[in-house]
């Protein structure tokens, strides 16, 4: 019964994204206006040229697949023509290329996570020596589909081993990891054109310099609430990886970087409240 339910979940998620995510007219207008204004009035005016387009392209891929777990080199080669076009497209309010990249990311993410979940059926043995590079932000893209599937096999095996060392039996491990991968699949299923646009626009602003960010109306509202509550950012870019809030990037000169206690790949498992000494 559980396997049937898992299969139904995958079918529903696949159906949810059978139609590509597309930009709306408001997003196209916002992109054009942002490119025009920032290229002229930002404290660091940066022309929206081919050089900036390349930086946007790299930053966008980094935002979507920071650990290089989803795309393979053939995907990057296929998307490469967009590298020199993103800036001009943005000025013209054309978002077809970045949304094409986002849709491919969604497709690959669903494929990888479905493969990972399917591996749970067979379990794992640990009678051979293997290694897995957990922090992969400096690794290259997998060269072939076989390479990326083997990477995911090792990733799932590593997850399995961590739970086994924590005292979980095989049945519990399947349940825990199944819920983890299903949660990730559900998160992918909830992605929409606003998510695609926000990710792309932040890739653009951070390509200019790392302290400039684009805020959608919903994000801006949350930011205003945070400011009213006197919340102070730690100077780190966070991303959700396997249900863990993980540090993707430390902002130069920010509190997190200056502390020397945090690094890229660290998981945030709790936030302590420290009362200053009198």
C-alpha cells in the first residue's frame, strides 16, 4: 500500500508540472524596469551587457543547483546559448530563457528525487569501500546521466548510513528517508512563476554585487515585519536541503563571515537566545 501511495504522489507531482512554468506580463515589466533603473541609478552602475549576462547565468545556476546535484554537463551545454543573452532579454522584458532554465531544473529535481526514493526499496549493504563528497559547491557538474545517478546512489547510501549509525533499524530508515524525499518532492510541486522570477531576479542583483537583492511584494512584506521586530540578519544566504536550513553562501563583511564560526554547507539546527552579560 505504501509503495502505491508513493507512486501516486510522484504521478501527481509530475502532472502538476506537465505544463511549463511561464512568466506573466507583470514579471516581464518588472524585469525590464529593474534592469533599466539599476544599470543607471545603482551606487555601482553596471551596464546590462554580455559580461553581466554571463555573471547572471552563473549566479542563477548556483541559486538553483548549488551542490550540482540535479543538472549534468549536457544540460549546462544545452543552456549555454543563454549565457550571453540574459541581459539584453531582461532589458526587453523577455524572460523565456530564464524560465526555460527553471523548468529544466524542476524536471531534473523531480527525476533525481524520484530515483532516490526508489532506491529505498532495495536497501544498502556496507561491505565495500566508497566515499561521498557531502559539500559539493566547488565540485564540477556530473558528466553523464549515469554519473549523476551514481552520485545520488551514494547520497542516499550516505543518508541511510547516518541514520543507521544513529540507531535506526532498516524499516525506520526507509520511513524517515521516504518522508524526507517526499517532502522535497512536494516542495518542488509548489514552485510557481513567482518563485522562478524571484530566483532569477536575485541572480541578477547579486551578479551586480552581493549586497543587492530583489524583493517580491510578499518578501518585502516579511522584511518589513522583520525590521519592525528589530530582527538582524546574520549575513548568510540560506537554502533548504533535505529539510535542513543550510548555509549556501556567506556575505562578505557580514556577521556570520566575521565570526569565523560558520561556513558554507553548515546546517542550522537551532537558534539560541543569548542574554548579554550585565
